[in-house]
C-alpha cells in the first residue's frame, strides 16, 4: 500500500510539473483541440487558488517549488521542527547540519540572517528552532527543504528566517515590553559586592553605581562595615514577567561612616548625567583612582625606599595589582609623554589643561594608539600594570601634577564639571520630587510597573 500511495503522489507531482510547463509556454497557432482540451482539464484540476493554497500551506507536505521542478523524486513530505540548544563552541552552521539541513540551504539561510544579526554572537543556552519539510524517516533520502529558523537571542527577542519564493528573508521580532522601576538597599558587612549580591542587585547596576561615585569614593579603601547603600533602576520586562534588559540607574545613595551621598539621573541640555540634591554634577575633572581591583600599597609622603634603603619623598601613590591590569586615563586630555623614562620605567603623562597633569609609571606596556599628542578620554585604557624601571613588583605609580609640581592625589579637591542653574535647576527639583514619591511607594525593596512600550 505504501508503494501505491507514493506512486500516486509521484503521479500527482508529474501532472503538476506538466501543468506548470504548459501554463508557462506561449500559445501556439498549431495547437489542436486535443491539446487545448488537456490544458483546459489541467486548469480545471489545478487552479491558481489551489496552487496559492499549496504555497501557503507548507504543513500539508506539498512543496510547490519541488512539484514544479523536472525530474524530482516524489515522496510524501511532512512539516517537522527541531529545537536545539546552543552549546559551547557551536555555530549556527554546525547546529543546522546537526538538524540534517543540507549545507547549501543552511548557508543561504545564514547569509540572510547576517543582514539583521551576526551569527557569531550566539552564546551557550540560546535556543534555535529549525522548521523543514522532509520525507519519511525510513527513506534513505528524506529530501529535506529548510522552511525557517527561529533563533531566540534574549527574552522577547527572536531572529526569524523564513523561506520565500526568491530565497530566504530574515527579520527581528521583539515582543511588547513594559518598564518597571526596581529598588534595593542593604548594609555592608564585608564588601559592597557581597552586600549587593545578597540584595539581588544586578551586576550591571552595581557597575553603574561604582562608576558614578568613583569621582568621590575610593571603593578599595573607603568602604567600611556598617556602611549602607540604596539603589533604584529601570528595566524592561515582557508582559509575562521575563526580564528583557536592565536599563539605567535612576537613583543611588551611599552612607559612609554616617555621611550620606545621593545622586539622581537627570537629562539636561548638556546631556544625561548624575547630580546631587543641589544640582551639582557627579562628574569631576579627574578620577580618584585610575585602576580597578587594586590595593593602595604606598601613600604620598616620606618613606623608606624599598630598593635604595634610605628615606626619601614619595611623590605619588602606588596601587599594587596583577600584571596586565588595565590603567585608565584619570581625565580628558592629550598625551604629553609616552615611553621609557629612567627609573619610572614605561611611563605616560597626560596634560588635562593648563594647570593639571597626571602621570602613570612602571607599566608593562602602553596601549596601542597612546602616543605623544594623542587625545584621550576619561576612563579610557592607556596601558597595563607592570614592574618596569626601579620597581620591586607589579604596581601602578600614579601622580597628579598642578603647575608642574607633584601633589597628594588622595587630597586633591575636585569641583564638579557641571552645576544646574535657573530653569534647569527648577526642572531638576520637580523631577527629583516626582522620583522620590515613586520610590516611597516602592519602599526600601521592590518592583513596580512604570509604563509600557
């Protein structure tokens, strides 16, 4: 019975192929009544509406493109789906081949995908759903035809590739989202990181917190047990409650040894930044510490030199860190010196304005592009921790120079780069009051819907 059924389908395919060929030929004056009758019968049996229905209904196991192709091997074909999970080292091509998709079809679908999404960005855990038409699993040649790919790139985000008459087409599909305001707070017992983790503060928000306070707070040395934090931010969620992405921190406070520091995110005519309650900007001309994850190993002032053995003035501060730790430009400026400099080893000096300069010594290497005259921005990586020159171990020697003289970097008072005034200051106070009322409704910890988008 199976062979008879397959033969019947094959016969139908042949009739469809014959009809397609006749329908596309120019009419011939020599066509006789017999041929005209055959054409009419074919048109009556395979109408345009039926053909369109076949094209839309791939799930009926009929592929019009194959039916119209000469010499095709007929077989009943079913619509199938396979769900694969991206593993370590996987590529989209490897996943499609694992799903038995012919290489040429997989390559065409991936080429279409590249127009909206880079396939190299897939990460372990993502889901890839492959839809195709295929013959009976018992057949040696299943005659697979790839119909579509759904790659879930994140909550509510999917890259969809579909088969069209002229090839494959790709598009991004994003589910509707809503904005939710979240707030967490807590006390610090050992470290800010541990306290934030305990309070379920997302790492991207913690990094924003550290960054906006880095002009005023030395997080390696000024955080003590008993200090506290309070942070609020906006995130995108699907209506089902799946997190799409963390947004921006809108409020943050740190209470350090009884002193409360607060910052609010606000958009002014100068751009979006963070301001204290009085409208003074958080951003300062220079960072207090131009390196992350380091410990202060030597302060500014007189000390017994570890190599020379006698007491001398130490005109900077030393930060011990692993070799290769990135070093940041403390502020905007131009590179005044980059290269070897005697006992300083590999050394960079940046001129920030007519009065201020910063210097960085004992580097292992200077980052490519950092040369004399190059423009640098605050927070940009300029080099890496090393132990060149007169040094006993890997560390950064950091100096601030005012009018050419070294001063104590830990005691330099920095004024805000921006202060809100007039109408902008009034608008800021209105916004701050509105935000504080929202935070009061949330309490010290919680999440509330703000708006949909």
